[in-house]
C-alpha cells in the first residue's frame, strides 16, 4: 500500500482519511453551522446517490484511503443510510460517523453488526435551555439518553463542543467533570468562520484561554498532557485520576495543518482539500459522464496549500469577504 500510495500533496502529506457528507439536511439548526434562514437545497438529482458514493469511495480506497467518516448535515436522517453504510463497510476500511445523536438509537444494532465503534457526537451545552437556544430545537433529553445508551454498549464516544464566548465557555470545567467517571473524550472546538454564521474573533474561545481556565481550576500537576496520535487534530489532556479525557481543536489559533491527512467530499460530489478552502473539484459530473475521477482527485490535492487554504495568520481571518467564499458548515460536512 505504501509503495503505491498516490494521495500525497506537494508538502509530502499523505491523505488516507476521507470525510463524506451524505446530506446537507439536518434535524437541528445549530447557529455556528447553519444560517438562521437555513440553506437552500437543490433538486435531489444534484446529490450523490448511494451507488455513486460507493463508486467514488472505492476510487479513494484504491488510492490509499484507510478511513472514511460519514458526516452531514445529519447523516443518519438520510433514508438510504443503512444501504450506504453496508456498502462502504464492504470496502474493509475503518468507518466512523459524526452525528448530533438525536436518532442514534435507531442504528445501534446496525453499528454493532458492522463493527462501527467510533462516533463523534455534537453537544454544546449540558443545560437544556442552552441546548435549545443553540440548536433551535428541543432534543436535549433524547441526545443525553442516547449518549448514555451508547456508553453502556461500549462505544468509543468523542463529544464535540463548539465554544462561543458569552455563551458556553463557563461550561469547560462542567464538561470535564461530567466525563470524570465516564469513558468519554470531550473535545472543545474553537468557533470557526463559515458563510452565514456571523463569526468574529471576539466570539472565539482560543486554545490559550481554554488552557488558562483549566489551569486556574485544577492544580497544575493534575493536568496531564496526553500524547497525540499521528495526524490528530486535537491537543489532548486528562485530569489525573479521571476516567474521561478532554482535548482542544484549535483550527484558528494553533492549527494542525502540518500533519493533515484529511480530504472532504460534499454531498453534491465536490472535493475540498481543506475545510477552509473555497475551491472545489466536481467529481460527480465527471463520474456521471463516464469519465475518470482519479485525475481530478490528484489535481485537487496538488493545489492544497500549506496552512488553512492560505489563511496564514489570525489577521487573515478578519477578512469578512473571505468567509463568504466558502460554504456554510452544514453544506461542507462536519
């Protein structure tokens, strides 16, 4: 596999991790992910079918991909989700899923059957009222029940928490304490700019601020740094004696671009080589025309820039025009 590995960019980064968005639809309306008015959905024919997802994924696997993550929107609300999952499982790669956990229990038996054990679940507050405020929906009890269910069933759960100043940064310590006696990995994520989410620097809780909050609460010798895995997006920690762990994903202030191994496929079949990239390659149109998508994949990867699609400094993030050149998060895939 290594000798024939083709998904290498000009900086020598090997890309063996494909994130596939199954849908732009979602049963929540999270403020940092979706504009208040929602997103305009195209006709059904605009989006990849289950067979097309398998065809494109198979090409990536042949080129060296060993892990596929299914995202959305909310991937579990797609009616043919089970068909898609079963077909991708036949590729003999690691399958992971990102979900908001609202209907997670519906697929418990399927996940167990196919050996899907790694789930990233979104939860931005431990308070029911705040959950409703940020998601614009009232599914808090359902989400919490499903997290408990999947923990009891032995699944490896990562909890993704987007921090926003003035809203939930005071929950950093409660989240760590919540995971104290649970096999949970809580990941605090810096608020990132996308089209329609009204991002600005003042709303962001940075890596440095998170570390200060943690160190002001716990004795310094009890805050332990955990060795990061290769290609990890997060800086990992634990409190001595705690079962659960926590991490910070600092895509804005302290990115992980040097070790990036990810490439993204949107639900309408466009390839993005970076979360922050406005540029895309249309794989679906070529596939439907009977052409080879391999050349497009390699061309797209060759254009990948060294850091955050060319946003090299924090000052670059203050350019509001740039935010509008990218999709909203729900249309990229979480």
